[in-house]
C-alpha cells in the first residue's frame, strides 16, 4: 500500500507540474476553448492522480504495518550462480533481486582507479522467524578470487525479522598489492539461515567514490571527544519515519516524534559533514495498558552514505519509558577507514547517514496492536570542515546546501527525487509552451501582412 501511495504522489506531482505551465495560445481560426483542451486534460489527470494517491495512503493507514518501500526505479536482475555469468551493475542505478535460503549469487562491476561500494539491503518476509546468526554476507572479489572487502549482517539477539544492510568494497591503496588492477570485479551475496526458510528480497546499489588528489593522513587521533552531549534544545516535533531507504525521512539536529507499530521499521536520514559527530538516541513512550517485559523491544541501527552498517543497539520494554543510545562515534574523517573497528571505519565519508528503528512484533500481544510513541533525539557536534580533496566530484559523499534544506524541511529521499522529476517536466512543458507561443505569433504576423497587402 505504501508503494502505491508513493507512485500516486509521484505521478500527481509530475502531471500537476506539467499543467502548471499551461500558457494557452490560440492559433488563427482556433478557439481559446479548443486551445485550452490539452491543459484541461492535464488538470483532470492531475486530479485523478491525486485521488489515487489519497486512496493508496488511506489504505496504508488502515492499521496494517506498511511493507518495505523499495525504490520504484529499481531494475529487476537475477544474480548468477557463477561469476562467469554475473550481470553487470552500473552506478546510479538501483537493482532488485531475490535470495533464497542458503543461496549464493554473483554480480559484476567493472572498475578503474576509483573506490567502489556495493550495498545490499535484505528484506525478509514480515513476521518471519529468525535465530541468532541468521543473516547474509556481501563481499567483493577480483578476477583471481581474492577478497577485497566484505561485511556481514545478522539479527544478533533480536529474533524477529527486519531489513538488514551491509556493503562490499574495493579501496584504491598505493601501499597494497591486492585488488588494485582495473577490470572486472565480482560481488558475492551469501545467505546464512538456520530458522528462516522464506525468500529474501534484495535492494542493491553500486556507488563510486573518487580517489584523493594527494594522500591524506592515515593515522587516527588518539584523543577525541567521546562524551555524549546533552539533549537537543526545543520541544519534540512531529516527523514520521519512512518505510524504506528510498523514502527515508530527513532529519537535522533536534527531537523528533513518530508513531511506530509492532513489527514496523521506520527509516530516517541525517546529513553529516566532514568533521562532525552524530549522536542518536531513541525512546519508547510509556503505556497505560500493562507492564509485561519485552526483551529487545526496539532496535536502532545506523548505516553510512554507502549503506554500510555502522552501529546498532537494542532496549527492553516493560510499560515505562525506555531509552537506548548508539555508541559515541568518531567525527567523520577520511582516515577512519584505516581502522579495523567497523563502527569507526564506517564513519569514513560525509553524506546522508541512515537511521532505522524496528519495534518488536511481540509488543502487539502484550500491549495491543497499536502504535507506540517513538522519540528520536539527534545531535550533531562540531563544525563542518573541508573535504579531503577528492580528484573528482564526490557526489553522494558530501553535504550540499540542498541537503541541509531537505533536512530542515523533512523532505524524504523519494520526495527530493520526485521534485527533481517535476522540475524537469516543468522545464520541458515550458519549452513546449514557448514553442506554441512563437508559432502563434508567427501565424498572426503572417495573417496581418496578408491583410495589409
């Protein structure tokens, strides 16, 4: 239902944008009503799209837990059983695939002298059963089978399904002799399941990061501010989380209120620039209907701009307010990638960092199948610093003025993409209207000259 609502909103935005430029010009012999017909049709279509969006949104709000929202532009692919048959992935394109229990699939990326990251968001069936250690591994290999970089994601102690994210990587390093040649590299996704027998849906992205113009520092500072700052000032503001990475709700520093249902995962994103530290806490509000103990009632997870896993924490619940906090993380710095600690290594570049919160489905049995108030407190410490000196456009590995504005307004990733599409339609429609205007003026001029003759 959530996906249909997103499609409806996007279609409505595009059609309305086209109709908004309705400059109508009647040619000689054409009535104004006839010339306006196309614009009226666009307006009617916009109204229909708005109705579709409202209907889809209403269905999603009826009580069922919204499913994961996949990127609507994702291309369906089928991972290969052998690297020789692997389908090629391209930057800027999102892909979808299905991974079976204990399955192994290969994909291919062709690399030159750039850092490469291939992320996988695994989405198990909602309400499924999992055990400790269930999860998957994603790795990148060169043509000789040498492993360049990998990450594993699993459910640890929380025995209920939720989306998991991890990435594989290849880093250009002048001091290394492995995985440095240009050519074909292979991404292997392997699932390790004990209890879960359902197929898992995969959302796959490939991102490229430029190398540096000149080598920067590689050693981490021994002293850094690890103390947790006080809570952000101001009262909590309503800002409901999204249902996937694609429609993650943008946040900036502050206190934010959402409603979360048992079994639901909410997604948020926060722009974190070079030199800044991110602190995040999550609080479940109290209940007036019981005091039963629920272990691992809430899981809060953090992923970096390439959707590599950084950190997570969990908290129990017994009807009283319960709060968890992510560990204090180092400021965003290029040299963090030299660390063997996954949380430190994950803070390796600027950009959008993703938070996801999942509520244990067991909450429905003990406290009723209804929403629970969730408060996120986000703090950013430190002033933004210049980047490390990329030899090229950093792309998603930076924080722009538009990113900061989106965070202030709460614009989701999907809404930002839809807005860009709408502006392209407006531009195209404006060009079309201008062409009609010029044609009309030309026709009128020709008629006037003939009458004068």
